[in-house]
């Protein structure tokens, strides 16, 4: 899960389904050889997740909601938001937002891939949640846009893909997990479990991140991304559990174990992400792959209209199939 080469290669493959890659022909999105290579990486990623999580026993449909709530309640990972609120520095908050930009600047897009694969109450509930994530029809209120405003308030570049070449595998895995579940109908229930965990666990951390920003002098506009989540996710958590999860299991009762696997996977991946940041900072190191002398240093936006094709670890998507043994 922390293998930088594998997670970057997987991220680049998935990005072809989002906004594309500079210099990569659009036909690469459905290139059979590349899809086959992506499948190899996905199998390696899934093997690692299954090994870490262990088997999930078949579960009665009526027990799925309680099992999900218990899984979340049993989570014992350290709190990144508490650390940043109590003692985080400006540089650490900048790094945190650089990490999160890989997902937040495309917030909701991976989960929206599940909408055509759901039906009934589960579909309606997910659409209701996603409607809020996309700003209720107002582009300026989309959560991805609000996160860009937070980045700008911190002196960071809010351009999509600006910091991908600085992010370790533990960070890219947080995005790849949602993309992998979203791009495979077979994992639709896992994606529902993933989103449910997001919505059911976000209120406290989002409130603390907002207070951490305020402590360091960031004004209301720079904190709005987090404040909006505090308000919306109280309702979203209920919708996710009582309508989206319950609705899916009512129609497809045999998917309970998959849903719980998705929930367990996101909790595991987020714990690894949190530990990476806290361990790096406690050792006096940057949590990024490389640290620019000036973290706000910018590349002209026209050179970064989409994530760049190359990085220090992977010269080109055309050479992805040249990566060696797959490990995560």
C-alpha cells in the first residue's frame, strides 16, 4: 500500500478516466494492454488489502448497519485533526493540504461513478449526498472549489494535480482506493461502504481542521471548506447509513460483506496515511517526497492543466508496463 511506484502508476491509469494526462492521447483510456496492466496492479492492491483486513464473514442483511457502526466505533487510529489543532504548524497544515489535494480537488467524482450502478433508495440517497458535494448546482460552492480556496489561503497552488510528484504512495493509495472501487461494478457495495465511512466520521475532524486554520490566522473564506462539511455531514451521515447503506442491502442483500470490506479498507488506508504524516513530523522530517525551498512555489497553470505525465519515479505512462514486480 505504500509502494510509491505502484500507487503512482495506478493513479496515472485512473487519471485517464478523470481529466486526462498532459501529453497522453485520449485513446490510452481504453487501451487493452494498459487496462490489463492496471488490472495486475489492482490485483496486487486488493491482495494486500485482503491480507491486512482478513476475511469478512457472510453477514445477515439486517445486521449490516450495526456492523458498520461498530466497525467505525472500534477504530483506534491516532487523530491527525487533533494533532493539527493542538500543535500543528503552518508548514504542517500546508503539507496536509498538499496531500489531501490529490482527492479533494476531485472530491465526489470517484463516488459518483457508483450512481448508475445503484438503484432505488440507495441511488437516491447517494445522489442527494453528491448534490451537496457539487455545490447544489453552484460551481463556486462545489467542495472541490472550496478546497482550492483553502489552499490559496495557505499560500499553496490550487491547480489540479500541482503536487502529485511530491506525494508518497500512502497518500496516493487514499485516492486510488476510491477510484478502484468506483471503476468496477463488482465493487459497488465497497464504494458505498467507503462513502458511508467518509460521511459518518467527518464532522469532528472537519471542525478541528477549521479551528486549526483559525488558530494560524486563516480567515472564514479559507476555512469554509471545513465549515461546510461540519454542517452538511451531520445530515449526510444519517442519509448514508439509514438510506444509502440500508437501501443497497434491501435490494442486494448478498453484498453486505463487500460493503463492510470497503469500509474496513478506507479505515485501514486512512490510518496508514495518518501514521505516515505523524511519524514524519515527530521525526522532524517533511511528510512529502521532496520539500521545495518554498512550498508555495508555482508552475505556470498552463503547464499543469492536468497531472503531468512524468515524475522522478515514473518517466512516462507509455513506460508503465516496464515497471517490475508488483508490490504494495
